[in-house]
């Protein structure tokens, strides 16, 4: 599998997060000769907040996590790639129980402090038998570094490992925010898409973590779409070990804490960085496309129009063909079912205004715009001209490689 | 362009419809050396009913037709392929006016009795100058036969011409229903998709025609999707010349007329036949897929679930790859946002029940189901197990050819 042409040029060096230790292993669940299991161990006192898929057919691990997020206490995270343990009935629930117990034993905690995620094929029973010895062994060698390996262990059709990191000052000291993510296909918005795990040593109460993740997911993970398809397994979890408290950071227990905004800004950057990496690794992607809609009646309407454009196979194939086919953008605006006045619509490809006032812009020059379409990153802007609603969505193009990857994924 | 492998084995012989005359011509609007303009002339007394796209960015001809359907009188229809005259601003409206006047002159009627449709590229100005002499010349040789030529003249990315015909007894005599259609990409449901023109010699009042077309479109043209993209130009018009009145058929002026049900049944067959031909000619299609959803909370919910499956790129690519990847069907059900209970869900590929009660069916045999997937026509059934709502949607698979066709349509 060749690496996406849109992959970041280099991976950042990932500092440790005080209170987090990682280990990966080749569990042989599906892949041969590559690590496909991640164990993260958290020191006592770690809090957790998260968002999970809104799919009506969630995986067994998603249901497990949903039941345990309210307590907000975490000591371990187990992730496996290759088998989603989704639509696996009672056996799936049993596999989750057995895995959580094995992880709890390895981590020295209660099973309720274990968080689980699985990604891969849907409907295949997941045999949890190997986990007991595997997780026990992994726990003995879990170490503060290894984020790149952790990100690699949770990949499925991903072509590169996705990590991001930021530090942020809280009072006199600094805390770290690390994140990893996986996702490439079955990526759609309107819920926390794909898997992403975020780690910080800041001391933040679980309800605050949950609110932060929920709000920021809307403008990061929920603002991306590769193929409009929403996973049964989407999971975003933010773990806070609180270790910075020993360095003088008093716990943050309220959303109105004045120390929170800078943390939130950096967390947003980590989440957006990872979200865009997922689009950059969209199955078969050759272009990263930012769709900005403004002037809509409402921001919700703007978002629906942006998604209609982002999910249109005809818009996506035109971009793949480097064809500035703005007529298909008009089509997508028209089909979104939102307030629109054709004769007040303007469309830009990058800096080039291609349509204005219900027709092609008088200065439109096909060659100029076609040259712009050769870029790896395309900005597509639409102004409805009727209100103040706006939204941004990121997507990728639709290429032959998407078909090749997905017409024969299982076999 | 090779003909779709799903094309019907043969085209039916199309009888004339009393009161309808047709002519086609090569207008040179976009295509070289092929007819791309259709003129249909109707005898005085012809009524018309129709449905038009609900796109918020409709083409100029769609707006023209919408304004004239209320009167319900038709003497001529002009269709051109290659240029949609959509998003062409004031020039588009002017082109429509000029074309209608030219057709009216050729037909010897008022411009308000002329109906227009254009299909092709969006955003290119349509020069109406050639129409005056072209339509005058076409009117001189318009003839009662030539439905196959008419269907061919309105094609864009279509690979075969789409016609259908039925006769139906009304009292002691018979009337004819002929239909032609075009459509291959930018085909989506939730409105009358593509272009389709229906012709009958039955004497039926315009309001009845309109109701018939609207109701039947829901279960025919609106129940198909190729790529979830809805055209700016979708138009379905049913013209009734009333010529059968001379053969003893009294006019039908009311939906409760007892002679209407058999006519409605046959009209539905013509419309469904044409709708399925459009799916069979879906851009790049290699499989015709029927998606039947039952047991949903409501029929509207069933329809949304069926559309979520039909429009899922992952389901469509799996079918293209002849992969019985029912896990992706679970995903699509989950993302549809409708009431669903994972543990009551059953899924069939053809006669093979692959999933039941929240997990893989115990008798599931990959080889058997994989063999079924090699068929040209795939039946995919989902039972939600929670209510009585049901719906059917037809679609096609998503293949490399869809990408090839659409990544470079304009150039």
C-alpha cells in the first residue's frame, strides 16, 4: 500500500505525557507481522471524557465505553485493529467483558476503569482468548514513549500513522496534549468519526473533558467526510492523568475556569490536526478539499450545503479530474434542500470567482482555474448571499483508488 | 462508449400515439454528427401534467415549464442535449424565450403551449440563434413514428436509448402509452430525476395527469438513485392528445373515474420500466441492485434506510467487487438516523439470510453468498423487526467506470 500523496512531510516528535505508558503487540487477530493491539496504562487519578458514534448499530466496545464514561475514571485503554467486534451479538459483548477483565488484571484496576475500541471488519466474531496473556505481557513493558508505534498499531486501511502534539501553559507550568488517530474510509460527519485518543497530564475533571471533546469534535472530527459513511465504531476519548497537579497546577473542575481557554485552543489544534490527517489519508485521496459556505440563512443550513457539496460524487470526481466543474457545485447547492437563491449565489475555486449572480463570472478564464485545480489542496467557497450562516467542511476527492480499495477489502 | 452490460436485450417496437409527431436533428450545440434536438408536436386539445426538480437551483427550462403547467395545454416540446441551460442567468431566460417563440412559430401555436427541457453541461450559455430555422425545418418533417430516434437524441452520458410502451383498454377501445427517458449520472431520488416524456392518446384532463405523474413518480423515478446527486433539470411530462375521444373514449376528468385504475397501472409500468432502464444505464454500472427494507417503524423511515444503503459508497463498491460485505449494510442502517434495533436486524442477499438477531447468521456460508454476488441483478433485503414500514429503492454499483466518466466529463 503506497502512502497517501497528501501525507504530512514529517511526523512530529512526540513527548511523553506524565502518567501515560504505552505498549503495542502483534496479536495476529487479522494482520500478519504487524502490531495490531495497543495497550495504554494510566496512573491512578486519570479522568476521561469522550464522544461515541451515533450509529444505531454501534459496536460492542462502543456500548461498553458509553456505559463507563459517566463514571469518568480510566486506568487502561485497549485498542485492536482488523476486527471491529461490531454486529457480533452476545459473543461480541462477551468478548468485550473478557478483554476488559484481562486488561484490568494487567493494569491492576477494576474492569470498569478499562476503555475499549475495535476497528476493522464488521460481523466477524472476535476471539478474546489471546488477550489475557498478551495484555499481561504488554503491561510489563509499557513505556512513556511510543506514540508513533501506538498510532501505527491501530491503522486499518490507513497509509500513515497519525499523531499530533501541543504544549500549553497553565499558570506557571506547562502541560502536554498528545493525540493519535486512525481513519481513512467509512469516514463521515455528524458524529465523532473514526478512532482518536487524546492524552494530557493536565488535571481536568471528567465532566469538563467530556464538554471539551463534544464541543471541539463539532468543528474538527465532525467537520470531515471522506465518503459520507459513518462507522459503527467511532470513538474519541480524552484521558487526563492530572500529573501536572504535582507541578503546581490546581485541578480544573469547571468550564468557566479562566485557565481553560488556552488549553481548549491547543486541544482544538491537536484535534483539527488529526482530523485533517484523516482526510489526507482518505481512501484513494489525491486532493485535500476545504469547503467554506457563507451567507446562508443559518449556520446549520450552511453546514448542510457544505456537506452536500463535500459528499457529492460528481463534485468529488470532478476535483479528482482537476476539472473546475463549478456547475456540479451549483447542483449540490440546489439539492441540499436549504434556502438558496440561485441568482445571488457566488462560487470561488481558490482566489478565482467562477460564478456570480446566477451565472458564470464575466471574467471566468477556464485555463486559469484549471491550473489552480492542479494543486494538492483545493479551497472551494460558496456564498449564498442571503444571510450570515457559515460552515466549513473538509473532504477529499473520489478516485479510482477508492474503488480499488473498497471493491475488495475483505478478501 | 460501450453499451451498459445491463442494457435490455432488445428495444420494444414503439407504436405511434395518435396526435403526436416527432422529429430529431443534429443542432451542433455540443455533439458532432449526432442528433441532439428533439421536437414533438401535439394536435390541438393536448393536455399536459408533470413534475419538475425540487432543486433550489433549477434550470431556465424548468422554470419555464413550471410557469406553464398550471394551464395544462401543450402543442410542442423541444428538448436539447449537451447544454442544460442551467445557471445561465438572464441569458438563460432569454434563450428559453427565444426557443419557445421559434417552436411556437413552427407549431402554429402560442409560446405558452411550448414545453422545453435541456440536459447537459451546467453554466454554459446556450445560444438559441440556430433554433428558429432548425425547428421550422423539423416541423415540416415531424412524423408519428421515431420514438427510438427521439430517445437517442436526448441522451448525454447514456449508453442506450430508453423507450417503453403499453396499451390499455378504456371501455371498448384501446389507448397507447409511450414513454422515453434519458439519465445515467446525476441521478438521485426525492424528486423527479432525469428527463422523461410520456405520450398517450387517452383524453385525460391536465389536473388528473398531474396527479398521476406526481403519485407514480414517487414509486418509480423517485425510487431510483445512481449517485445521490440531483439534477438542476429533472423533468417528467405526460402529454395526452385526447385523440381516443374520436374512437369513443369519453374524457377522464376526475381521479375517481372507474376507467382510470387500469390506465394508472399501465402508466406505472411504463414509468417503472423507464426508471429501471436509467439505473441499468447508471454511469459505470455493472449490477442492478434492488434494496427492499421492511419492518421499519414507518414507511418514511424505511425509505430513508433504503436510501442510506443505496447511496453508501462502501456498499456500492462492495457490490461492484462481488463481495457479500453485509457489515457495510449494518453500517448504512446505523447511520440512517432512523429507529433501528441492532439485535432485531436481519439481512438477506437474494435468498440467503446473512445476518439475524444482531449477528452473522449461524448458517452463513461465504462461498454460497459470494457465488450469488456474481449475478447481474442483486436483491438486498433488510428487515428491521420493529414495525410495518417498508420501501423499495433501486440503484447500481459504484465502479471504476463511474470515476472515469465523471473525472473528465467536460473536457
